[in-house]
C-alpha cells in the first residue's frame, strides 16, 4: 500500500505523540530520515496517516514498531574491518602507553549506539588480546549503550547469528565463541568485560572519563544543532589524549576541531588534545 507523503505538520504531530507517550525525543533528528521511516511504517501497517494516528492511540504497542523503524540498526562484529585494524594497531597501544605514563590502571571505553552489542564486544576481544600480549594488569570497563532496551537485552545474552560473524575468521571464532544450536555464544571472559545499559545520548547525561569513544553512524541522523550538542557530550566525556571514532560520513563540528588531532582521516579517528 502506498502512502501519501507526510507533511511537516504531520511529522511534528507524530513526534509529539511519541515523546508524550514514551519519552523518546526524536524531534531534532534529521527530517529526511524520519520522513522515510514513518512513511515506511505507515505503509507496512496498511493505513492512512489519520488511521495510523488512531492506531497509536488504540494500540500503544505500535509505538514500539515505529521506534524500531526510526532507530535503524546495522550491526556486526568488526564492521568496517579497516577501522578495527587502526584501533588495534594504533589506538589501543597508544592508549595503553598513555595509561602507563600517567600511572593509571583504569581503562574506560564507551560504544554509544551499540545496537545488539557486536561493536563493544569486538573492542573487548581486541583489548583481551592486547592485555594478554603485554601482560598489563588493568581494570578494563567497556560500556555498550543504546536507546533501544530490547537491543540491549539481546546484547546482554551474547548470542549472535552467523551473519554477525562474517568478519570473524575461523581461529578467532574458536577462541572467543562457542557454537550454540544454530548461533554463536560469546565466551564469558569477553562478555564480562562489557557493561550494557539503556541510554539516550540526546536527553541523558554523558558517561565520564573515557579513554576511547566509538559513536559510528549516529550523528548523521541528527540535525546540525543536535549534532553539536551530542558531540559536545562526547568531547567532555573524553580524557585529554583520548580517542573518538566516528562513522565514515561524519566529522566533528567545527568548533571542536582546533583541539582534535586527525589520527586517520579516512577512518574518522580523532584524538583529543592534551
């Protein structure tokens, strides 16, 4: 069923209903993305705009279906492998070196918008490999957060379909995963390195004192003003000398660039000045 294009007023009305009913604030997300997601969900429900609004009123579970369309999730282990190669070969060793120089034993990493958990668990695998290699004794805490509670609950279970592991070679699979029926279970040693939690980067206060932040392909869904507000949270969350990894189409807002070192232009890795 085709759906007539939504007007700005209709989009605003649905966003206000979502915010009032559920507390999810998408009002400053990029309009072009919101419009596509809403129209697709309305088409799937086989309703007009007006009858869809009535559906939201009569069947509140529809808010969850709409939420899932707005919060697009594309997730797999070591997604964009070249990014993870740079993290393994440069970001992690530089971070461990800085911790050694400062005498710190606390390593804090934040994967924001982690969906079903593949990204922070990928980082956990790399950290585990480096700590074994160097013999460092660190208190490592990796935080995986997402606005979607159901995705976080799935992440906590640590069970993944084979498609999620397409960038994981046979040797690494044998080291860090256990076959579980037709799926794969991450081993407890790696799962226990990650603390998963529901968090809305738009409305909640940021985590603090981070050595590494990964926020890939999230800013692109925000309008410019909201991008700056969210990036400001990341900036103040980072320790001096800490690293932030963005998505391939993202760059830091202009007012933060003077105190960010471009570590890898192609892979969008930046280091906060000391």
